[in-house]
């Protein structure tokens, strides 16, 4: 752990990404205890009020302005971060579990199982993921559960391909062959001997997938197929504010910045994490 933190501190990009992620997660967790206006309650008398930096701590102030129905943008951003992180994290975890299990199974068993699974992966990769997400959400209906399911559906394939490639080499290693020789069951070998050795690449894939899923979730919300109002979401804030982009720039700028900073921080940390666990990169330093 000490070596991990030391290496992270040496990487400026990775450190910036990690710090930004911690700040975003901390703010989202503290949302219920912060003294914020109701993110779903509007006030037409305060409609499209600009950012009020000079009265940041004044009662009733709107540091980042208000939207087209008078809702506080700062409150909606912070509460929307909880929804975005919940959806993205849950989808990545579900996709990671399914993809890792299938990848281990296909890589270790081989044969017909491997060929069928890889053809399914090829077929899904041939379909644009956003189009697939739109079709599934449109068929099932927009809801928090359906959005999580469709995002997990688009993410398992990357885990499956990468984990399968790792298992193809691991199954020829001595410790796996020894376990097989003493009569260990297939499930025992896959989950006791192989799984611990593929958790690191699965973690790296999950970190990079998180950024992609956040963008897809925002895109679905922008199109009206994500989390439904009055629950705040960053993509929906962009969709509602785009009409007023020339007269109320803050309505789209701050949600857009929130998405950019979150995705950038995850990508920076994910890139560093990939390099950290890559033996070739570490030996070259």
C-alpha cells in the first residue's frame, strides 16, 4: 500500500485524477447533510438568475445561478452527482462480475463454449453501443433500474475479452496444472486459483469503463431516456439548458464542466493504474 501511494504521488496526472475523484465522491456523499436548496423545487421569481459570486454565503444565494424554472444549479449538480455515480458504479460492477465470470469460463473451458461466447461478443461489438442502449431503454422504458441494466449490458464484453485472454495463458501455468492433477474441481480451479490472478486487469478495465459509462448515462439522460424528472441528472440539465445557451450560459456550462471533470479524473487515474500494474511499463521506469 505504501509503494502504491508513493508511486501515485510521483505521477502528477494520476494524483490529480485521484484527488478529483475523492473530492467528487466526498461531495456527493455529503449532499444529504449540506444545507442546500431542494433540487426539485423551482421558484419562477428566481428564474434564470446568474451566478452570484459576491453573495456566496448569503441566505437564498445561488452561487452557480438557477435554471429555467428557478431551481438552484449547485444543488442540482451535487445531488445529480449521486445519481450519476450510483448508476455508473453499479453498472460497471454488474458488467464486471458478468464479464469476468464469462471470461474465466470461456478461457478455461475453451471449445464450443469459448467459440459461442466470443461470437456473441463480436456480434455485440458490431452494433454501436449507444444505438443498442437506446433500443433497450426505449423497449423497457426509462427508469433507474433499466438504465443500470442497459449500461451493464454494454460493458461486460470488454471484461470478457480481456479476462479470457489472461486465462488462456494462466491455464497453462504450473499452479493450475497442479490443481487439476490432484483432482480439484473446475469451479475450484476457476474461482480459487485463476480468479485472484485476473482481478488486477479487471480492476483496470473497470476504472476505464467507468468514464465511458458516465458519458453514456449522461447521453441517455440528455435524450430523455435516462433517470426521469424530477430527479436531477447532469445529462438532463444539459438538455433543459441548451435552449437558453445564448442567454443563460451557466445553465449548460456547469453541468458540462461536471461531466468533463469527472470523466477526465477517472481517465487520468485509470491510465496511471494501468501503467502501475503493467510490468513492462514498471520495468521501463
